C-alpha cells in the first residue's frame, strides 16, 4: 500500500473494494466510450475501469504516483498516464462527446476541479466525482433551496447524489464523509458573457445570504422593476430561472 502521502495535495485514497466496485457499477458505457480519470492516486479505481477495455487517460499531479501508475499499467495499451496539474491543462484536448470523466477529487480543490470541467466548454458524456459530503450538499441542496454553487453549476449541468461513503473506506482516514455525485451536461456550449453576468448577480445576491432580496437588488437596480417573485424571499428561495429573470431585466 502506498504510504508517501502529501497533505498539500489532499490525498485520501479509496481502498474499500466494496465501494470501488459500487462506483464501477455506476459507470454506464458503450463501445465508443473513453475515460478520463482525474487524480487516480495509486490506481485502485483505475484498474477496474481499465478492465472495461476502453481508452483511458489518467491525470496525476504527483510525480511519485505517476511512476507507480506507469509501472502498474505498462502492459495495457489503452492507458495514457499524464503527469500534470488538471487545473492547468486544456481539457478540450482530452475530452469529447463520448468521454466519461471520473475522479476521487482532493477535498481542498474539489470545487475548482468541478468548475474547471464545467467552465471549459468541453464536450463530455457525464462525470462521476467523489467529493466531501458537505460540499456535495452545497452543490445539491435540499429540495426547493438553492446555493450559489448549485445555481452556478446548474447553468451548465444537472447534478445528482448517488451514495455516501464513510471515512473508514479511505486511507489515510479523513475526518469527513464523502459523497459520489454525477454531473450530466445540459447544454453543448454556453455564452461566456451571459454566464459572467449571471455570476456577478449571484455574487451580489449571496453576499449576505440571510438577507431578503430587496437589499442586494436595490444595489443592482436604481429603479426597482417588478418581478414574478417576492422581494421578501432570501437568495436561497429562488430557482435558476428567477436569476435569469433578474439578468433579463438588468440588461434592459
């Protein structure tokens, strides 16, 4: 078992065979599918995916692990190990409409990686990521509630929780629970100008999330227009369509 863990890279490897197989069972693929795994670690999940006999790229920033992966999978012709930082890579060169993206993401940069995928305007079939449960709850909040993360991510994709994984399924053992989430793109391309304006509105509204919307909207609109929702609502009470309504009236 690999023991040279780097805390700075947020390394917690999934070691429990039961949960590794449960993740593999969630992967639905066909003959033209290919895989992109972010942060494969020592290759426990990778080995199961490789057995599906589809092309797979493994992106691993840790040079020591990169050597282990190259050695472990040297006999497989369908494997390409990339020693690089996923946040600095051009994902358009690594993904297409048949790509399934996987990853047990480092807790400290999970949201950055997710938005790297979402904002890169890449084509992919879907993504399955293992992230901290608390973060999953922010991306996928309880019914009829929203967060800045959920609204921003829903601009690009539909997100769903699949199942939770306890700390003792990992090594080293983290202090938090994890959740497997699935991300399915809901659009092929996005309008960068529109998205940046929407982000600005979300940032303004969620700057004080417990305040009623009347407060931040007064700063956006010198003369308050009428809306289909009550200004006594809090930011979490509105759906994405409501924020598009705000954006539409802001642009008039």
